[in-house]
């Protein structure tokens, strides 16, 4: 039963990744692109966690944590860049 639910979860997250990629391609301004990229990174972290559970390999969790930290830093950097108007202001 758990294997079936994990497979359904993997398929669902993969479908959401495709939909998020389409949203990213259709984004009109920079703010929508940042939100779409942040959403995609959350989905990839979820996919890595599901893969770690289904394949019973712990290093996927390490990759998920590293990706989530990198995504947080990138989102904060992009927000500060857009708020100040440039990299040196």
C-alpha cells in the first residue's frame, strides 16, 4: 500500500513540475518568475524526499536539504536585488 501511494505521489509531483515549468515559461514579469522558480525548487525538494523514501537511500535527503538552503538564499538575494534596484545600491 505504501509503495502505491509513493508511486502516486511521484507521478503527482512530476506532473506539478511540468505545470510549474509551463507557468515559468508564461510568466510576464520578474516577480512571477521568482515565485515560479521558488515553487519549482520546493517541488524538486519534495521529489527528492519521495525518491529517498521509495529507494531507501539517505543521500537524497542531503541533496534535498542542500537544495532548499540554496533556494532560500537565492530567493532572498533576488528579492533584495529587485527591492534596491540594482546590485550596488
